[in-house]
C-alpha cells in the first residue's frame, strides 16, 4: 500500500526555478547565446564596471566626485557636498530616483535588471565567464581534466575579484586616500574598516559563488513590484505564441539551406517554435519564456539571441522571442500614450524643478544655535543674567572663511563669543561657546525671543531667532554649572 505521507510531502512541480521539486537547489549553468543583444549588453556592462571603478578616484571642484562619508555625515555627489540638514534636497532626490524607476519600468519593463543592475553585471560578465574559463562552458562535450584544481583556481580568482570590488565599494565611503593608507598599514590600525572590507568580500563570495540568481528570484524587492509597475503596454521580452504555437520538432533539412530558403516543416500545421529548448537552456534564472511573463524574468534578452540563432538556422523570420508588449502580442497593436506615462513625467518635472530651485538657492554656509544643557539661565555675582549656548557654523564653500556673530537690535544685551569672528576652514564645521548677558531689568517678560545674525561680510548673512530666559517675578535665580544640549533656535 502506498505511504500517504509520501504524496503529501512531494509537490507535483517546482515551485521556484532555482529549486527542484524535492526542495533541493537546482544549480543553473546557462548556455551562453551569442547575438546582437549579448554584444550590446557586454559593452554596456564593461563600461559600467569601468565607471564604478573609476568614480572614487575622480575629483570635481577639488573634492571627490562621490564620497558618502557616513562618520562625518557628509555626502559629496558630483563635487557638491550635502549635509544631513539638507533634508529637503535629499528627500526630493530620493523621490526623483523612485519616480524615474517607476517611469522607466512602465515604459521599458525590467531594462534596469537586464542591462545595468550590478548583481546581473558582475554575475553574468565577470563571475560566470571566470567559471566558464576554468571549468568549461555548460554543455561542452569535452571533459576537462583536473576538475578539482580548476575549481580551486576559480575560487581563488573569485576571492581576488571580490576583494577588489570590496575595496572599490569601501572607497565610496572612506575616500581613496584613506583606503590607500589602510591597504599599506596593519589591520590593527583600522580594525573596523578591515572588518567591513572582509565582510563585504565574504558577502560577494557568498552571493556570486553560491547564492547567484536567487537574489533576483527570491530576494530583490524590485521584482516583487513588477505587477504594480508594469501594464499591458510596457515593453517586455515576450514569446510570440501566435507565431510559435503549436510547437513541435521540425524535420532536419537533408541538404544545406540556401539563404532565404525555408525548412520544410512536418505536414501537421506547426508553429515556428521547434521546441529545441535553447531559450530555456540559456536563461540565467532557469525559466521558460514561452510560459508568459514571469516574476523571475530579468529581461536579459539571452532567449532572444538563442531563438534568433535557431530561427536563422531553420530559415524562419527572426523575432519569435522579442522586445514587445503583452497587448501587441495579443491584439497586434500597442499604446504608447497612456495615463501613467503622462502622469509620471509631469510629477517628475515638478520634482526636478523644485530640486533645482532649492539647490540653486542653497547658501554657502549654515549655522545652528544650540542651547547649553542645564538650567535655562544663571545669575552672576555681579547680578547680571547669563544665557549660554553654542553656535555651530558650517562653511560649504571651497575656501576658508570667517563669520561674525551678532545680536540684532538689542543694545541692552552683551554678546561674548569664544572667538568672534569665527574662522571656519573650507568644507568644515566649527562650534563656539556664546554667552548672552543682560541686566535683570531687561526681563520685563520671560522668555524673550532675540535674533542672532551670522555673516561673512560678503554674500552670506542669515538671521535666526533664539529664546533667552530671565528671572521675571523671581527673587533669585539658580546658579548651577550647565552642560551642552541642542535646543531651540
Ligand atoms: S529557442 Fe525558439 S524555437 Fe527553440 S524552443 Fe525556444 S522559442 Fe522555440
Ligand atoms: S526569460 Fe529570457 S529575458 Fe527573461 S531572464 Fe530568461 S533569458 Fe533572460
């Protein structure tokens, strides 16, 4: 009698293209299909790798072209430095990036995944070619000798490439000068950076050596958003089932076909698909495009190159698998203009305009007024009332500058700054202690709002309100020593 638990535990079919029906890993070794799309993607991929590698070494306006300094909380992009206080600019930039992704996906489907995503670029154009170099192309009949040694060599090369990519990645966050210094010194002198680099190298080895296409199939959130981002008119890679079905094996030609001569198909009326499965064997995510649009399809166009090569061999028109839209395949026509390709660009125009205006009006300096921690004011032995704070000035320009700090229209107040004017080197931040003193009679009401101005005597001048406290209706005032804390102003 059959064991009922057996049928319960065994699924009828694969639930994921990277898993077998019994749940074990299905290792994919896609065949490489040469063609115009592979040539174009290869050129794009190597250009992107070159750009990614060079960017940390390039400089603009005397600064790194891109430096994401998380420790200092400064983000330099195209030679312009953004601070965490640039919340509006950073939020607008994020919105622009997200909306651009929505628009590109609505129009061109997963063109990002198939042509520019770093996961695909490095896997398909660096790691898989290395695998083929050491262990031979999938499907090759020639048995390679010393397979164990070849595998070891492959993983040693993987390690070197991963370490190189990890160093390049780290350069985006610490700069090339720091990185060069760390490379030539002991890890004891920079343990955290060393651990980050080692962890990144390990992660790359795991990803490109083991996890591979599963990132696209089960991890990447972008793939999961496809059903919401695509519509029936989005350009995708699709199989023309009207032309291809019913599929079936064609008879082999007895003689070599002349150019333009068609292969005689069996008497049964068959479509152009000869069911050779070349499109499936070449797919890096292991799916069959003939089953329709699937979440796992990364739009790499390898199935187009594979099928075009088959079609040209059997003398049939190319493009049985091609860039098209669901509507074009089903109804024979596609709509270019539809609501989402009008609304997205309109919102994008507004966002880009707002971003440009904010960027152009961004001042050359910033300052913050920070109340000292502790009691709001002190009464001095002379009877004067004292408020304490700090002024933190950021010089965003490329030259050193000095900034004067003053109180506007309050002659009764005495302002004492550690150093006034405050010298601030280019691109740096300086914090100075500030004391504001007043006679107790000044506080007819308390608290009072005053205006602090910081200016460089030339283009930069900005006023900010600050609240000071005094002993209104009090006989005496507290005298505890305060500590620093951010506060109003
Ligand atoms: S490569 Fe073309 S002909 Fe071969 S199975 Fe795929 S769709 Fe059919
Ligand atoms: S179905 Fe075609 S385009 Fe999609 S991932 Fe597979 S080979 Fe690439």
